C-alpha cells in the first residue's frame, strides 16, 4: 500500500488542473489497476526490452526522460506527449550495438496532417539476440536456435490550449525464443506542460500498460510497467539545459538483492536505507549547445550504477552516458554511449532525414 501511495504524488499535481481532470481520472484508474497486480523486481517481467531507450538521445540522457526540450522526433517513441508539429515529415533510423553481438534496429516516421491538431507517428524496433546452441536437460546438443524481440508502435500527440500537450503510444510486442512465442498489447500515455518563455517543461508518463495475448508457456506474466515524472529547465543566458527524471514511481523500494548469490561471493547484504531507495528512482541529465547545429549530452542513472556495480571493485563510469548530435539542413546525426560496467558499454547511432524540406 505504501508503494501505491508513493506514486500518487506526481499525478495529484495534475489533478488540480481543472482542464485535465478527465485525463487524471483515466490515469488514476490505470494506476489503480496496475497497483492491484503483483509488481516485479529483478527482471521478472516479460518484454523487458521495452525498458531500454529506443533511440540515442534518450540513451544519452540516462535512459529515462519525460520532459526534454528538443526538436529530435525520436523522443516521441519514449513519451508521445513530446510529439510536435515541427516533427512533420521526419524519418529516423537507428543502429545499435549491444554487448555479445546483440543488435537493435529502429525506424520511425512522423507526420502532421494539414489542418489537424494531432501529430502522428509510427515505428518498429527490433532486437536480435543471434543464435545459440540448443540442448536438452541432459546437455545433449539438439542444434541451434535464434531469439529476437520486436515492437510495432503507433503514436498520436497534440496540444491543448497554449502550454499543455498529451499523447498516446499503442504498441504490439512480439517475442520468439526458439520454439517459444509470445505477444502483448501495451500503451504509453503522457501529459506535458511546456512554458517556452521560461524554457521549462514538465511531464508525467505511464509506460507499458497492457497484457499478453499470447503466453510463452500458458503462464501470464507481468508487463514492465513504469510511472515517470520529469522536469527540464533551459537556462536563459547560457547554452545549457538540465533535466531531472523520477522513474518507477509505482514502487518505492526498488532494491533487489539475491542473498544466496551474495553470500556465495562473500558480498555484504547491508545497505538499502531510505536515501538509497529514493536515489534509485532518479536520473539526471545536462545538455550543452554549440550554436544551433551541435548539442552534447551527459546523463547519470543512479539505479543503473547501483545494480551493475561490483562490490569491492572499481566501477569507473558505470551509470554514466554521453552523446552528441549534429544537425545539417536536411539530416541529423546522433550518437550515444552508455557505460553499464567497466568493459561493457552500449552504443547507439541514428540518422534523421527531414523529408518535408525541398
């Protein structure tokens, strides 16, 4: 019950806005439904690949951001409330390299129909884990099998009055691991407040609400549900922009400890106080702008560093991520790299073409 009450704070702020009471009731209803189901820790949910940042900018900002002020259309794949009419006619392709030879490919297209207040987008994300040797319970080799995940996304977003924006992602997720198959239908719902005069934007996002329509082995699993709240501030007299995002607000205690594993490796099971539990929800990011064509980004995820650090070892830049973007007249290039642990980093590269320009 404490976890459920903890996540009420961000959306109660939006409930006080009269014009958004209906939206609030929808969000709150979805949240109550999700709170009545078992929440997951330690990767115990299906389609966990949906938690990964789909495109470079989000990765460079620490892996979670609901409020970034940018002209990059790819952020709408994460939060549909960030769709804007200026994204019309832009197509993005992303190429990502994971450790151990895994590959991630992404594509999306955005359009703003004439005389319409709604901006539309669609995209596909594919994770290919390659092939592995298949064995039976006794270790006898049966051959090879392949594994991959895929999501198909349709998005719609629009503005309400002068400063409010809302959006919805409808996603179909599909997995194939050898002979096992699964599918699910999910939705992301977001609301943003943007004050361009003050360089301020705030957003609330409900991610991955849904359920499986086909199970792996006749057992229904939880979805990687997430509630996020974020704020972004761009300085008026300096080319800097700061973001703070709180994620997984539907559960206060995110600490996961395998006591048997830690005991076998001689690691202490101490820790997990209130400050650590709060910080695990926080992702920080800063962006710098060099003129109008180059931007740099630095992000830090407290949770990523806490979960992927090795006790008693030097963990270097674990939890940090960096990125850069270059904008030309019709093309935008973006690169990001996040460090999971020393010797294991995740790189992403994308190209965006503005097809609306002659």
